[in-house]
C-alpha cells in the first residue's frame, strides 16, 4: 500500500511524520473520508469543498488546489488497486516547536492520505442496528471536520460497551447527530433531522439523502427533535460516508417502530444505491 505524505507517495515503513506535527500535539487540523465505489470516488467535489471550508474556518491554508488533492486521491486508488473502500485525507497546521498559537513564521500545512479496502455494510443495512444515547459534550464548532475527536471517541466507546454500533448525541435532551453520523427520524411519513448549525457536521451523505427525499417527494423537516421523540419515531436511520443509510431498530434498548428496517428507509437505501451506480463516474452529486 502506498501512502501520501507531505508531497510524496511512500510505503508505510518508509514514511516519516514529525513529532512536532500540530496534528499530533493539538489535533490542529482537518480531514475527510471519501468513499470509493468500483474504483471511482463518490461525491469527491463535495468532500474537497468541505475540506477547504473546514481549513478556512480554522484559518489554515492548504498548499494544494482541490484538483491536486483529487489527483492524489485518484493516484492512491489506482496505485493501490482500490475497488471498494475509502480515501482518508488530513491536513494539519504543520510542524513547529510546541506552542499553542499559530507558528510564527508560518510553516506549510502537512497533507497525509491513504486508501483503505472495505465492503459496503450490506448485512447491517438490511437488519438494522442498535444505538445508545450519550450526552454531547463536544465543543461548539461541530460544523468543522476537525481532528479533535475526543468527544466522539468517548461517545463511540460508550456505545460499543453497550453493544451498540453508534452513539446518538443529545444536548439537554435535544438530538444533535451521531458520534460520526447524522441522525434521522421518520414520523407519519415526514423525515426529521437536525438543521445545519454549528452543533452538527453537515454530512455529504445527509445532503445526498435530503436530495433524494426531494426527488421522491418525501417531506423533510430540518428541525431538532428530542430523545423522547426519537424513541417514538416510526422509523429511524443514520447516514455517513461509510454507513450510507443505516436503519436503526433499537435506541437505548427500546424497539423503534416494528423493530425492523422501515419501508421509507429501504426506499431511500434503494435510491442511494442507484445514485452510486449513476454518480461514481468522477465527482458531483
Ligand atoms: O468510516 C466511518 O466510520 C466514517 S466515514 C465518515 C464518517 C464516519 N463520519 C462523518 C460524520 C461525522 O464525523 C459527524 C460528526 N457527523 C456526521 C458525519 C457524516 O458525514 P458524511 O456523510 O459526510 O460522511
């Protein structure tokens, strides 16, 4: 497997990262995970746009163009022979002696990227999964896809220890999103999800799914709901780049709806699969 580190493609045993990298000290950087289907990037333009937006929000300059980073991703796919899987790419504020404020003089940002082989989670997509509620103790800029992930790490571990695949995060009982997913409930044919604010990451999969709802004439309310309302939804699902549209059949040990994947959820999964087939040629939604 080839890795991309700071301008060069290298093998794992030859790659070198500075101990002074600010990603290592402070989590001072941003990242993206981009899905690969049939050797092609899915919604790549949206992911690279978000990477540059995240960098802008933390006042960091990426020393490459979106096109150059897209080429890096494509080369990783080709060189490593990735058919289905994903690309991980991160950019940190560079390497400099440890001081909290930005380095002066500025140092170039460090880009690293690698590819991973992975199948779609088809079995869980059919069966559904269980999730656990965890208080959302993250910071107030969850709109930035930052490398600071302790809040998500602790939430995900708590969920795993309870035998769940994901944590459903809430602030004072209002559901925000998952540890690494966006949360959706369906009640009386209407899809509910948290609006785009500083409290959630605007997921690319979320955007694709909301677009599909529009095409399928499924009404959507981008409106926060409570944990109690979540328990009482007819259907529930979460979305992410790797989880796609994942049915939730149990929240905090309570059965959701009839305990099986919901029909509207299944319809969205089918539409999502068709979208993959249509759009894995190069970039846009
Ligand atoms: O492989 C994995 O577990 C992945 S790949 C991407 C994610 C997880 N999560 C992205 C994410 C997130 O970190 C938070 C806090 N909210 C929502 C999402 C979903 O974003 P998209 O749809 O862009 O992947």
